[in-house]
C-alpha cells in the first residue's frame, strides 16, 4: 500500500487550487482525477459556454488568466488554462484514477481507486465538484414522456434539435443560455417555477464582478448563515432578456403533467414536444464518502463548516456551492477557500 500526506479527490479547478494551497503549507498532495485530463468537468460542458466573469476575475492563485483581461473566456480557453495550471503545479497529479471509496484506516484513511489500488492518506480533500451528479427533480409525468429527456450535463449544441419542439426546465444562467441558443433552430419554451430574475452584467460601465469585489459581497462569509442558496440571478448583457421578450424562447410555468409525448400546460393547453432539457443544476458528487461514518447526512449532503468536515477532523471539502461565500465554487473564489482548508488540515496534522 502506498502512503501519502494528502489525497485530493478531483483534479478540476477545486482540486488543483487545493493542491496549490497544501504545497504552500509544506504538505505533499496526490491529486486523483477520474478523467484523462486535469481540467475537471470543463471539457464536458456545452460547446458555446462562455464565462459570465471577465478574465481578470477568473484566475486561480499563482497564475493570471492569459489574454485581454476584460473579455469573457470561452469554455475551451478555461480548459487550456486549467491544463496549463496543472502543468506548472509541482504536484503529483494522477489522471484516470477514479476514487470508488474512502474508509478509515490505520494511517488515517484508505482511498480505493477503480483499478483496485489503495492509498493510505493522513488527510483527504474531497474536491470532485458537482458535474458528475446532475439534479433531476421530480416533475409531473416526466417518467412517462416518450420523447427525449436529457440533462444540461448531456447537452452540447443546438443542431441535433433543429425544427423540434423543445422544453427547457430551469431559470438559472445555464437554462436561459441553452434555451436562447436552442431557439435559433427550434421552437423552445423555458419552463420555470418562477419568472427569470435578471441582473445586468455591467453597471455604471463596470462589470458586475467589479462591484461584487468592491463591496465585499463576493467574499462575505454567508455560506454558514444560509440554509439554502438564494434565488439564482441570471447575469445578462441584454440579449437574454430581449430573447425572452421576443418569445424566442417563450417562458411559461412548469407543466402540470405529461401524456405520452404531450406536455400539459397550466392554462390547459396540450402540445407535443420532441425533447425536454433539464437545466436544473447539480448536487455534490461524493458517492465515495458513503462508507465514511458521519461525513454525509441522510440526504447525501456533506456536513461541514466552511469546508472543514464537521464530523471527521481530517477530512475537508473544496469547491462546494456556498461553501463559505457567493464565489466559493467559482474560478475567482475557490482559491480563498482552499487556503483556509489547507491551513486547517496542516494545523490538524501538527497536533497529531
């Protein structure tokens, strides 16, 4: 069995910055990434995805995002940035290593990999993100829909839906962006429980993220005060509000039922649909912690305080939504949380 200081599970943005912070604390992390590249879920997002934060606010610690600072980077630019960050990071990063279980062991933890190998780690950082656990809400009649149902995690581009009738469920950034893109080739309805709430991308000539940083809202430690994240706002430069106003897509309340291929709307109308896209978010992807007593609650959510496990002293989390602040699971904010958990774990090891 191989013995390591820290096993970091996940080699995306959260795992990479966790490794960076741990190295600064004098620890030697081993990063275990399930996919074939240290870029996390970014290569699997839909083709047109563009950041809502400018490059100047999208950097990880120790490496500025390259290029013009006020542009909004594309998905592939983020992938290239993360792989470059991993290359510069002096850490042991092992791709193709999917963790299947974590248990208590003599040296702290035993971390099992899909190939059957086991690492003994003094501490563990769970940084596997959420993309591997798409949230599929219970919607009336959805299980009996005879058309195509897919989550936004499986959506790539609009061309396969040309001339089809498509319903996109959701009211967040991805839902609106995907629905508007699909509306260029298909007849699309955005179905949501409440109307979409927009916030302007630029205020007084400055990007929203400038104001979030200037006011301190971006880093305010609100995560522990909120039982649930607040209603998501859709960041818009004007085009998405205009698209909805023009009915491309149109917006309606979520359907009341489904009969075969027919969607039943709240006004009594029934119409056939070809596809339903669930842009309904994600949940922490932590199945490997199921056998670690106390790490997760009955619903599978991690018990933590600011990223440090509330029940397992030598376990920490990185990249959770609202882990500590509004920006905790973003490129611009995950580094701050990583520094905190690295200091916490280093102090814990010194007391052992």
